[in-house]
C-alpha cells in the first residue's frame, strides 16, 4: 500500500502529513479532476473510433451478404 501511495504522491495526486507515527493522506481534488478529464477524453475518442470501425465492418459484411444473395439467384450481372 505504501508503494502505491508513494507513486500517487510523486505524481502530485495526493499529499501527506505526519500524525504521530502515522501518515495522513489527502487527495488533491484539482489534480484528480485533470486525471478524470484526460481519461474521459481518451475513452471518448477510443469509443468513437471503435464505433466507426464497427459501423464500417457491419457495412462491409452487409455488402458481402448482398453480393452473395445476388450471385446465388443468378442476378449477379452475368
């Protein structure tokens, strides 16, 4: 646990204070908001790209199915 807190402290996401033989940690709200904003923009962009790729794949699959239907009925332009 202390290693995780050390990494968060080094990243500026938490601060600590000595309280006797313990350390009290607090979250830096502004820094965490920046992390949240970055993650939200990253996932929004990634999900948009995934949606476009899925739509493209679906359209390609539909085109292949349509092409297969036309050739099996003899309407393939022969």
